[in-house]
C-alpha cells in the first residue's frame, strides 16, 4: 500500500503544557479516518501539525513519503485540502457559490485574476456533481448551513488534492443537513477513490458509514487506533468519555447509550 501520512512518536508542547503525547499512526492512500475525542483532546492540534501550521516538539511527521523539515512544505500543503468552517466563512462571505468553489480550483483565498476556461468549467462541474448547479450565482452568505458546508467541501477539494481534512464540519448542522453532507462526502470519495479523508469530530454518530478507520484521542494521547469495528467498543468509548456506555451499530452507523 502507498503510505500517505505517518506520525512517528509525535509530541507537541505549548507554554510548558503537553498538548500531544507520543502520537503514532499511519494512513495509506484511499483510507478514511475519523478522529474522535472530547473537547481539548488535541484533535485540531494534530491536524494543524499535519498541515504544517505548527511544528512537533519531538518526533517526526511525513506526508507522501516526504519528512517534514527535510523538504519544502508548500508542495505538500498544495496536496492537502482543509475544511475549517468558521475560519473560511469569515474570509469569503461576499463571494457567490461559484466564486467560492473557483477559489478552491485556482488555489487562492480570493479571486485576483481571470480564471481560465478550464478552471471555469471545473468549478461548474463540481457544483453540478453535488446538485448545487442551480445555486451557482447565489451569494454564499445566503445559502443554508448545509449548502454552505457542501460548498466548503468542494472548495477544499479543489483540483489535485490527495488528502481531505474536515475539522468538525457538521457540528452546527441539523440531522437532515448532516445526513445530506455525509452523502456528498461519500459521493466525492466514489468519484475519487484514491482520496484520503480525515474527519475530526467528538460524536461517533457523525462518522459516515464508509469511514473504515478510527483514532480515539484522550488528553493528548492515542487511546485506540485501527479498524472501526475494533476501536468502537463499549470499553474504549466508556474510557474515552468517562461514562459507562453501550455501543450500538446498525448498517455501519454507530451510536452510544449511557448506562449510568
């Protein structure tokens, strides 16, 4: 298999506080990983390290076979798409739906030059592929929450992205919009089978059915990592949330019941 992400004994310290402690895991091309943990577990810090926003205090990180610190970061970052809703929305509210997706195709924060015909057609095709072609000229800020999230997904994917990272994308969505977003995420994977996806969440109910791997984080450490059905156990989830929990599974979707 083609390994695309490797965290090797990674720790991260900020203001004398250890945020991440000896993180070890790897992903192969095409893997879909859900990172689960309570608030403050270190999930977003881990992803910031992957993208190169921060640097590990100890240990090493590799992406696409290249070790961070031994190769230029920009070419690696260009292969990783990030969906961080609050940050991106504040920058781009005034653009149309089409312009939002177009910035992802071009790889810029705004529209500073005339797009090529190919870029124009690519952005249109992406919007039509998820059923938002009729919203192409609508201002992004007037879309529903679910539609906004789908547009941010397309913008992050852009062109040529090999890893797609989603930082709690459905936290503010209702169950209908969350389900619809999950279908769009799955459709994107079907159309791009080699795409590696990483989803950050603190609720196992938000893990899409077609995600096969899970990493549980607690207080900056890896509690468990591996295949979804082996990680999402009563024991592991009870340990994670410090509650007595029962894990329920139906057709690949997981939920928990509090026993005490």
